[in-house]
């Protein structure tokens, strides 16, 4: 890396701009240390680019530099965001935004910096008194009639990270043209343009009243309260993973009627270092260890958790051997969709204009469930802003009843426009109560869904490539896949390729058709003759390229087939990895 003299010179020039009085002494000292270090790796990683809005907004490792999360990058992003809001709503003198944060280190400082800058630009700020769930920020924007909002969070990323989710007036994360418009404004801002001195008269602290309104709204996700009342003693263990769900989620469960709720005490402690987990990510089984231990001791029916900003959930239930089984994100989404359709239909709550949404990388079993029951299912890009977009474009015409993605996110009602673990956790407990009412566990229900709609095994493979060299390598991998697409995957013939950058689908005979999507996206998908599906996309928020594998097995008949089908699918996955040279 040190031989790349041109890149080093560019990074050094950028870094030297951070040695002015506009930056505090600690920041200047950190930059000087990078400049003086013979190994320029850290300098390059910190200054080779500006942090950009991806599928989750602004997100990065905390520290000094243009490619780092710090009060100056947050400041310039917020000044640019404020400039865009002022342009987007000309002549308005009642502009307002919501600002919140989660449990991460520097979160409160960043949130107060954001609030100061918005207020200094004449925009009223509703600042949450302390950490709150991401979905509550989304709800508050709509509830208060604000034009935008910011939540300071890095979601499930490791402790070194923080981030900045930007929201628009519909409560959803920003989409085109606003995302590009904000980026354009941010890119014009220099540190000297940032109005760091806040107008305290324009900052209003909010908290308990909004919590109450949000909890009342969450109850709208309930399908059948009678089953909850019959099983109000469902034995639930919950963990907030040191984050924002700690108060809201137990309270939400109680408001739904559940009375037997236990929390993981070590993980109720607010701590941005996440001392009890390697990574606060519900996709990682390790993060659920403490919850499962408590669940075993208390003979719980299920163990549930939310990630640090409480937008995603994880579920652990007992399998047919009485052992703990982690339900993956695809299975979670599948169970939600099945239950919402089946029980709304049973209770006469479906009017014929309802729709569900899933992302293109989420299991295709959901489509079978929707099609068989005559409910519209829409596919969208990864990122909950796209699910929110489907709600927005159909508002007042079609009724949204649920939407989710493979990465443990679901939204079961439309008062929020981001994934919502408080509402989803309450609903999965309702589903567990319904299953118990019918002599089943959640695991039994999952097996029944497979038996009716077909077995599917989904695995996500993350290939991590950090830094500038990693970004170049990921770009090259996508180019290579486009130049030489696979003709077989694990021995299965590829019969259809979808390229969402070109918005084209090409079958094995070379016939090309257009893909109907709102914009292009750097995603490739391959579909095989045995219904195997493989998707590949660079992450918008992390230095990795993600491969989503879905394997079918038509031989699944009952729960007794599960282990055999899983084993066969895992063998197939290894073959696919060889085909892709992973």
C-alpha cells in the first residue's frame, strides 16, 4: 500500500486540511500521528474518501478523518441536510425535525451536535431525552408532522462504529431524489460553513408522551388478542443487547397482555462497548447465548432479542427435541407473513386490497404463501426504505399488512416506516401464543409451513474486504461476475440471470426482458433449474460483499425430514461456494 504514492499524497493533502483551528486539539493530534506514521494504512483508510449515504445512511468507524464518524463529519452532513431541507421547503417558517440516538459511544454527543446545527439553521428540533428505538424516531416524525429526522446509530455493527440514519417527512429513510440532493449539498459544505452554535429556544426535549403514543400505535399490529389472553403466562425471555429496547419492549409486551416476561439482566445495562457479546448482531448465534442460558434456567417458551437500536429482532424457540433452535431471518419473515394472512383471513379482516412486501434476496417461499392465499406480494430492493416506499405509493389505495427482509427485520403495521422490533417482538409472541393454543410450538408451525409450501434453506455468506484495497476488490468481483456469469451453480444449471444495474433479465437462450424497478442497483441474481437462487450485492453500509443462497428440497414432507434436508442443502451450498470460488 505504501508504494501507492499518488493515493498517499491525496490522503496527506486531505489530512493536512484537518490541522487548522476549525478542528479541536485531540483531532489534530490524531491526524498528526497518522501523517507521521511510516505505515500509511490508517491514513489512507481514514482519508481516502468521504463517508457517503448508503442503504442505511451514514455509517463508519469512529475517529478522525473524512472516512470516519466524528463530530465534524456529522456536522458537515447535518449542515448539508439542513441546507437541503431549507431548499426543499422554501418559504416555510415552521420546519421541524426529530433527532434521536441509541446506546453507542458518542451517541448523545453526536445527537446534540445534530440538534444544535439544525436549530442554528432556524429548524425546530424535537430531541429525545435519551436513547430510543429507531422505529420510534420514524413514528415521531410522522406523529409530529416533521419534515425530516436523524437517528444516530450504527444498528448492529461492532462497537467501533457509529452512524447517522437520515429520514424524510414520511418517516422513511431518504430515497431519490432526496438522498442524492442531500449528498450534493453535503459535498458543497466546508467545515467553516457548519453552524455548530445551537439555538436552544428551537430545541424541545421529548420522551415519555411520545413513548405512550408509540406504544399505543404498536398495538395496531395485533391480530388476535384472544389468544394472548388465553396464554398471557407465555414464558418469555428478552434481551435488548445493551440497547434501546430495554424499556420500550417489555412495556409493549405488557400492553399487549403478556405477563410473564423475564429480561437478561447483564444485557439490560446500557453500554456502547457491548461487553457481553462479540458483536451485537442478532444474526450471530453467539449474541443469543446469555438469553438461552436464562431461558433454560426458567424453562422459557421462547427467547427474543432486539439489536442496539431495536429495529431488528432475533427469536430462539424449542425444537422437537426440546433444544433451543435459532430461527433465521427468512424463517422469521415467512412465519410473520403466514400468520398475518392465515389469521386475518380467519377473523374476516382481509378485504381484498392487502399487500405484503419482501426484498429480492428474501426467501421465495413467501411468494408461494401469498399466491396460494390470493394476497399481493411485492419485491423490492434490500433496505427498509424500499419497503416504506411501497407503503407510500399505495397509501389510501391498498392496505399494507406486513413486510420484511432476510436480515431479521420486519414491519407489521404502517404507522412506522422502518423495521420495527417492538411491534414484531409482540407479534411473534402472539404467534407463539396462537401456536400454543393449537398444541404447537413456533418450531412446529415452521415445519407445517415447510410441509405445505416447500422446504427452503437460506444462507448469507459475507466476504469482508476492508479499506480502499477492499473496496476495489469488491468492485472487481462484481465486474467479473458480469463479464463472465456462471452457467451452473453447485451442479444446477442457471436458467435466468437478473442484473439490477442494467435492469435486465436474461434467460438461458439469451432472451432479454426489462426489470421493473424504481431505479438501478448493483445486484446480480441467478436462478437455477431446481429453484436454487443466488443473489450477490456489495453492502451499502459495511466493507463486504454479500452472497445470498437459497436451496430448495421438494422431498420435505414433515418435521422428520428437516435434518436430512438441511444436511443436503448444506452440501449443496458448499458446491455453490466452489462454483463461485468463495
